C-alpha cells in the first residue's frame, strides 16, 4: 500500500495555465500538465494506491471555489485537503465549511500566500484547525519562488507547535526544504509529522536515515509533490535507505491512514 501525502492538480479549465506559470516560477518541468487525469495516470504507472490532493488559495477570493472543486473530486483514491487564505475575512468560517465538506485537512503555503508561519495573525487559523481536528500541512523551508526569503523555518515552526500543540502539524520536504541541519537541531523528536515530498535525489541518504531514526518512522509520510517529482523517485530513495520493513510500512501508508482516519 502506498499513500502519496503530497500531490497537486487543478481543474481542467485552468490546469495548463497554472502549470505553465508554475514551471516558469520554479524553473522546473512538470511531469503532468496539472490535470486530475494526469495525476491518476502517474499514480497507476508508479503503483500509488491513494493520493492526498493539496490545493492552495493564493487569493482570498479563490478559497470557496477551490474548496468546492476539492469536494467534487474526492474519491476512494483522491483524498483532498482544502485551503484558506490568511487575508480572507471569512477564513475561520471557511474552515468550518472545509470540515463540513468532508475534506481531510488544510494546506497552507507561506510563500504563495504571503505570510510567515509564526505571525500572530495566523494563530486564530491554527487554533480553529485544531478545534476542528483538521491536520495542517505547510510548505516548509526554501521554495524556488522565493529563494532568499524562507517563511517557514524550522525554529519558527517549532514555536507554532508549542503555541498550538493540539494542532496536527505536517511540515513538507523532510521538515524544511534544504534546511535539514536546522530540522535536526530544532524539530527532530517533536510531535510533528514530516512529509518527504520532492526529496528524492536531493537530501543526502545519511541525513534522511538519521532524521527517520531520531525523529521516528511513525512521524514520516510518503510524499512526492507530483507533478514536480514522480512517486517512483521517492520509492527509489526509500529503497536505498538503511531502514526496516516496519519503518517503510509506517512511512508508506500506516501514518497516513492514522492522520486521515482510514480503515
């Protein structure tokens, strides 16, 4: 069983435009043209059973439409998270609607939504997510769209966790893309999940092994960041690591099942 905890797709009407813009900003070529059909095709090729679909409201006016679409595409294999924008006046009530729609959690992206993870204005959103038992996944560490300003650093994420410990926090990219020294210093051992999206061939194997060993495989989530990296690249990385079969089971599906309330 493989559950990919970090994938992206868009409504067919905007997929090509969205991917072209993201490719330009990220200076990277996508593996699909951003459609849901393209995501499912790659899931089938790579042997992925289910995918968590992450949406991002980059403007306050987008959140309702995005969350409605996420609810429409929910299925046995596609498990969507919703999104709210920090500047939306109705962000807290939209979180209640996300819960009512049956979406599995909330995606927040500091770079694309223009906030720093520890800002006081974010705390009501975090507390509301905790109240509603909606897990929150953050882009963490460096992003190509803003390489010189990192808005979710490991030390700041830890402060948020300690301020709202009842919120299920998931930090993408092994806790902080290209900030793995700080991840080990500040986050390893804390009650925070890391996904391993976009880390295949990028994080040193020994660093990945050390983080998994010291943080605990029960807090690591298989993730690819499709369409930016193929699940098969993440599988290849895991196959190289000196970890146990039980560690791999935790990472590949058991931890995701626990967070998502599956089976």
